[in-house]
């Protein structure tokens, strides 16, 4: 399916009598590409003449394969002072919003979305992916957000996160996760956990270590141990592992 998008709009409103506190961080994506105002709340309004255009493409097969792509851009007669630089909407010509995803069998996927200027420099970007097998699942993500004083962010945010889960057998699961701060060039979080589950009980043993930036609080390590008896809680219901509680 190929879907072209286009809009010509004009908006005007008297000066709001409430303070500008809810719309300090504007997000530009395909969801508000065709919108009269792209601010999050009514404390600010996108007035004046503006337009937008874009395209969405989707391809799907019966074998659970799917490809999606989207591209959008906003044009206006004059720059709008209310939008921050990292929103991609500050200038007369907005940054190019690009989104794309590939979905494969077994719930595996790769997805990208971000704001890219004419020189292919990114202001915001998010790359996520997942591999899902019967006994192993891996999730990974990369996020980047440029510095912006209007959003009280003096340094860019850039980090990697990786989570995985390994099913050892019908009762035991092992999980681990990490987060790496690319801006500060150090490991921010490292965790691991072991879980045992049968028809009667769930046992969780988890550990995580948080690494603070040098010059602030020292690294901390947390341990947690929990036992849950099935039948005494309002938690989720799992498939029967055994006919009887042993």
C-alpha cells in the first residue's frame, strides 16, 4: 500500500492566558505530520500559514514478513519561536522525519525512526531490533538526542541498551541487560537474573550494578531475592508445567 500525504493549513489564536509549561518539548513524527498544531497541549499554538507533505509505504506477505517506510516534512511561511532546535520544527523548513521497519518471522524486527537534515546529520534517532526464538530472545536499542538548552539539556544523549533472556529448561530462565553511555564513554548499568518457576512457586534472584559518572556518587550494586507462591496472588496465569504440585 502506497499512501501520499499532503496538507495546507492556517491557524491563529489569541495569546494564551496560561503559562507555557506543557508544550516545552515538541515531538515531530508521522502521527502529527498532518496537524493544525504540533504542540503537545493548549498552552502553545502553531499559528500562521504552514503545510506538510510525506509518503507512507507498507508491504506485507502472508509469511509474517512486513516492510514499512515513512517520510515527512513541514513547510511554513515564517519560523516559529516556540519550537526547540532538537524538535526539528524550528526553521521554515523542518528536518526530514524518516521511519522504517522490517518485521520477520518469529516476532523478530528491525526499526529506525529519526530526524535527519539535508546533510544527513541526525538530531534525534532511535534504532531498535529484536530476535525471538523458542529458547532465546535478544532486544537491542540505540538512542541519540542532540543537546538543546531550550530543553535544559547541555549535553547530547547517546546510549546503547541490550537485553536478553535464555530459557535453560522448562523451569529455569536466565536474563541479563546492560546500558552503555556513549556520550560519557562508560558502562552505565549491568544486570543479571535467574528465575525458577514450577506449578507451585516462582523464585527470582537478581543483581544489578549502576556505574555513576566519575566525580559523583560511587558505583552501587543491588541484590534482590523474591519467592512467590502461586494461588496466593492476582498475578498472571501461566501454562501448566506439571499436573501436580511437587
